[in-house]
């Protein structure tokens, strides 16, 4: 039996901006809560630009002390490139719950998963505080934050970052003109799971869209992201506990209560 939704969204129209292949879960939760998801991917995920170079960079990963997977995308794109057998004693870290679930689904149970599902939460774990002279691989996409790398090097670790996937602006987002023309009918709340997603939305939607983004309630997934959204002029913010679908839905319930 499926879990009862935490609220009745009463037809709330929600702009879902996750990459196309990662939006189904949130859209289904919104529909279960009687909301209306509007799919509008603001980020595209691709494999590494040089798969051979990435595979070569990972050839000695089975001799590492720790592997850190930054996201579920890192799991998806790194696994075909990793050595076939990884020793049981390697620590495997997942930055968030979705990453941990992706690892488990791939047959590799994570040994380090922070309660606070971000870089700061991971770095606060005792195992990440005792990394002097250890070899740590960070499996990640292009761009993004460098905090984990910088802090672990300060703590004495030998850090090797490997870009196993690419994040980019969708080349031809569909329905931009229609979305802008019918914004008040199609979009009551916007969701964004990263600063890059929010920045991409501003790029895709242009000046007219920026006015809508400034005034439409926005769900973000961290306080750090809320500060970025405020700096971009967004006026109505709701901070989800994490980027997990369930936490985003809980924030949508809060926003809907205020809108109603």
C-alpha cells in the first residue's frame, strides 16, 4: 500500500526542473498529492567528454582508501568505468540519500552517509576528519562546489577528482514561449534543486521569465541555495530539508498552505 500524501495540493501547478531522467519520482508524488507537475528540465546530464581519460583516471581506484560519490549521477556514470572488484575495506561515501540509494541499487552499500545531506554534512563525519595520508577519490560532474576537495587536502588527504559526467544547459528547451505566455495558469510554484538549475532557468527564460521567477514562490533545497536565490531577486522562498523528493513535497505542502 502506498503511503498517504502529507497534504492535498488541490491542483497546485508545480514547475519541475529536474533533469528529464530524474523527474519521475517527484512528479508522481505531486500527482499523488493532487498537484499538477509541469515538466521543464533546466539541466541536461551527459556522460564524460572523454570516457577513456575518465576510465584511466579510475584504474587504481581499487587501491583507494575512500570513494566519495557526489550524486546519483556520479553513481550511474562512474560504475561502468570503475575496476570490476572493489575491496571490502574501502570506505564508500554518499553525499545524499538519493546517492546512497543509487549505490545500494548498483550493489555497493555506502558506509558513510551524513544526516545533513550536503558537502558540509559529509565533512562533519568523523571518518572524514581522519584522512591524513589517505587516498580519496571524488567522483563528480563538471563544475559545482570544490569544498570537499579543498577541506580534505587541508586535512592531509591525497585527493583525486574524476569528472564522470557533464551537466549542461539544455540546448532546445521545449515550450518556452508557451510557458511564459501562460505562466499564471501553468506555474504557481517553482522547484529548483541546485544553484545551477536556478541559474539555467534565468538563462532559458530571459528577462520576461526573470520577472516571473522573482515573484513566484520558489522551493530550494538548502539555506546556501536560498541565499543565492535571494541574491538573484527571488522574493518568496521555501527551504526543503533536502533535495529528496519527499522533502521537496513537504515544502510544496507548506507553500500551498500559504498560497491557499
